């Protein structure tokens, strides 16, 4: 369980800083069958703001979970 928490928190910390860059990069890719790319391509600005806010919350308030 610790390993899963560590990777989950690392992903949140990364997304809190780079979610817009990840989304912009996904939009440059020309793939149709990769669900994660399609997910990021479909995000609106409001969605990005929500993801970033939630990731920042984890980064700020889930400190006891070690990275």
C-alpha cells in the first residue's frame, strides 16, 4: 500500500505543476487509440483548473504520505 500511495502522491505533485504542459503536449500527438491522450485532449480550461487545484490540495495537505 505504501508504494501505491507514494506513486499516487508523486503523480499529484507532478500534475500540480505541469497539468497544462501535459495537456498541451497531448494535443500535439496524433494518436487515436490511447485513452490517456484522448482524455487530456478533451479537457477544458475549467477542467484543468479543477485538476490543478485538487493536485495542489494533495501536495499541500497530504504531507504525512512520504514521496
